[in-house]
């Protein structure tokens, strides 16, 4: 399973019982949304759609998730 680290903004892989608590993000697609491939390649911070993900990361931190 790949999860986005809300501090480093990089994807991290987890397997088996080592998966931490996580939140699931759901949103409407608009122009220039971040894809899994964009995140894998480190392009997500340059894209318009990153703002929604960043706000979710901030909320996850407030909720005690990393």
C-alpha cells in the first residue's frame, strides 16, 4: 500500500501489519489534478491540484495522522 506522508509529501510503501492509521481522500476532479504517477515522480508540488491535497495533509496532521 502506498500512502502520502503529510510532512515530506512523498509516497511511502507499507506492507502487512506495518500499515499506519491513514485517512482516505475523496474529491472532484478539476483541471491539473495530481495523479499517482505525478506523486511517484515528485511533480505533485508544481500542480494546481496540489492545493486540495495540501489542505488535506494539514487536516490529517491536526487529526494526529502522518
